[in-house]
C-alpha cells in the first residue's frame, strides 16, 4: 500500500476540465436525460432574454447529424472585451464557469439560470460549439472544439440589418461523454410546449431536420399562458365549471399567478414553477396557495350555508380533489432548496401567494355562486369518502400479514431485509403455483392475483379499500396508503409485475400501474416497480437452450449460428406463465442471473397523469381516439 501523500497528489483542474471530469455534478447524468439537459441550458438563456423583455421568438432545430441549433432574437451576447478576463465576453461566457449576467449586474431582473455555468458546461461537454451573435449591424462568430477549446476567436464574418439582434448557438454533444447522442423529438417537444405555456405570447418553434418530410416544424405560442395550460391538461376530463380561474399579482418585483379548474375526476394535478423551473417538491409559493384554498372554500361554504355548523371542516385533501392547477412565480432572487432546484424556500413568497390567491378566489366564488356550489359540494363528497376510507383503512390494518399468509394469498420470503427482498405479483393461481415452486424462498415472495383488480382511476380511495385484492397488496407492501403512506416501511426493494404477454396480461399490468401511480406514487418515483419480461421464443440446438424476447432477437440469434446448426434448431413459441412449469418459469423470468426486468419510471408526471386519465378514466371519446390513432402499431393482437 502506497502511503506517500503530498502536494503532487493534489490535482488542480483548470478551466472546463472539471466539468468533463465530473459531468454528473453539472448536468445530473450522462444518459439520455443529461443529453437533453444540454438543450435546456441554451434554451433557458434565450428564455431569460424573453423574461427580460427582449426576445419574442426562439427556434430549436435538431440537425441531421444530431447537433442542436438554438436561435433567438434577444439582445445578443455582449461582444466587447471583458474587463476581468481580457478576452471577448462571448468567449468568457462559454469558457469560464460562473460567468454570466444573472448575478445582479443589471442584465436580468428574473432568470432561471442562477449559477452562470450553463453555456460553459454545454461547451465543455460538446465535440464542437459555434456561436453567432447579431449585434451592432454585424455578425460575430466564434468556434470551440473538443471540450471548449477556442479554435476560432470571436471575429466579424458579415454585416446585418441594424435592427437585427440575437444569438445562434449550434453544438454537437461529445459521444465520449454521453451514453447516446441521439435526440428524442418528443422529449424536446413536451418541454418546449411547457415553456411556451409558461411564457405568454412567446413563440417557440421546434424543427427536426432528420425528418425530411418535416420542413416547417411545430410552433408553440399561447396568448392565454397558463390558463391555456390548464385547459390542455383537462382536455381528457370533464370540468365542473366552464371558465378557467386566473389570478395574478405583483409585489416587490415578485410576479405571481395561478390558473385553476376543477373536473369530475378524483385526482388532483397541481404543478408549480419558479422562473420556468418545475418545482416538483413544491415550496413556499405552493404552500401559500394550498393554505388559502382550504381556508377560502371553508369560509365561503359556511357563510353560504352549504356547510352546516355541525359538519366538520374540509381538509386540504378534500378541496383539491379533481383540481387542476398551475402556479407560476417569477422571482428576482429565488432561494431553492436541494441540488435539483425542486423546492422554493423564500419565506416572503408564502404570504404573497396567500394574499393574491385568497383575494382573487373569494371574488370568483362570490361572483359565480353556481360554480362555487359545485366546487364546495365536490369537496364535501370528497370529505365523506375520506371518512369512509379511514374506516376501511382501519379494517385493512387489522388484517395483518399473518392473516394474509394464512389465507394462502401471500407466500412471503424468509428474509426480513427489504434491500434483498422482492415480491412477484403474479397473474392467476396457476402461474402463482409454479412461481412458488420455482422461486428462491429466501428473498422472493409471491402474491397471486385472482382476476382483475379495481380500476382506481374511476373510483375513490374508499371504494379501492373495499376491494379484497387491493387490501392484500396494501398489507403485503407494509407502507400503508393515502395520508398514512410511509415509503420507509416498504417491505420489498423490488415489486415485480408478472403477467402474460397477451391482452389480458397487459390490462392487469396497466390496472396495477394505475393503482401504484395513484395511491403509492413514491414507490414508482423511487424506482421500486418492475415488469417481468417473459421470453417469446425458445430455441434449442444440441444441448443448448436459448430464450429470446421477440422476433427480432430470434432472427439475430439464428443468423449468428452456423448454417448446419441453424437448419436443425428447434424453435418453440413460449406458453403463458400459467402453462410453464416451475423450472421454466425460474429459468426464463425469475432467476436473477438470467431474467430481464423492465424498470417502470416516471420522467414526466404531467404526461403520466394524462395517459392514465385517457386510458383508464370515465371519458370514452379520448380513449376511442387514442385507439384509432395507434391501432396500426399493434403487433401481437390476441383475437
């Protein structure tokens, strides 16, 4: 062991080397999510120009070689020599970490970029970057290569109209840094559409030059801002009042607005943003609104005589049932909590949010008594359901794990360590029997489902708790449900859905995912839910037995065999789970060294909400439309 340790062991990373050495510190990850994060760093700079009142149009282009171009008509990055670095300001912004106009120098009142690392990080992690600046009737150009090395310093390449200003940035991510360098159009489109909703009147165009048929791209511009966002989210739902309620106010340079509309559903969709950043974990802006919402509805209901003195007050959960709400705050000096800017911490925003919301919402309720009554009555129904759910939960709590085991539903594992334990939720008693015989009883628990569970998208928690299969799942997980949910009590690290690869199996899987997403969302968000992937074919030749997932894999494997072996190979389509014996089930789907699991993740809660509402909700028309549009993509139709 080398005990030598002196100054020579201390590395000093200069310039952008630190970013290339530890990219995860700056963009979170080097997978596909990190790849797309580079686009947002450049787009956010253009958005900040819009927030400052200088940019009306942004264009994002995926070029044929998977490089990205972002154009804006803002003021253009300053081109003069920076007094501190003694090089052009454009080069400073792209090569010096923590160099930017967001630190209070007067360039921006409000911005999403706070640390001045966005442009330089993109440069550090790119194969090459080119920047054009339109300013002072001239076009300036600079090029960087191989992680931010300046190969063409800033120089004038052309003249332009005196009224034309803005910046054009083109960059090619470094394939040595990222797991993939292929951009996904839909991922970019969803965020760009969101930015257009959040910035009323800003025009953002997305074009994919890899698609030769798409010559114009899609343009997003919403004059109604977040009110249109609420309508968009609610398009698959039935509103209980026609107009979206929009409230806004400003105080000490902080601009605050809320758009909201109730629908007939049972789930709430509340999303909050600060300077266009999605605050997934809420914060003071959201707390102020939630507090005011509960207080205002209770006060109105009592004054209007809808809620009697003997009735219990409505809770925050009651008044948010079926509510779609967007909260947007533009703050000159936001204080975020956590590495990912997931929560706003500014204490003064809580009072501002409360004041703006309560004043505007009280006015709406007084001026729209019919809508006000519908909102209050829906909240009162939710209150009654909550009390019923509380009683049902008590019953569930009494049916403890020993009872669940006793009735033969759950075959638990011997280990009590959640880190190594996993539970298979299996379709049918037959497959459940084979799974019990083929499992590793030390770490693998088996819970067979008899039939299909209740669709919780169409039912409140109290109805769900009346369903025997759902009660068994709750008891087995150990986390509780609803307001009592506690992720730290989860008894298994992996929850594995194991269903047949047919229509019924897919339906059961979707019903379970709906249950998990609506009532156990943290287990999905924290990556505990998986889908088993049983093989479609078994290929045998000599003493070799090979399982493959699909037609493509089958053909690829057969082509890899010598001709004389290929001609004698026996190919069998695999049976359903219930028809496999214990050995087959273990070998194909349960053995941790051989099986394939698909991790179920949620990157975009808004998109997930929309899909569950569309496919599993009460509204038939959106579902019919979805089926018509996607029927052509079906490969394994079970008729």
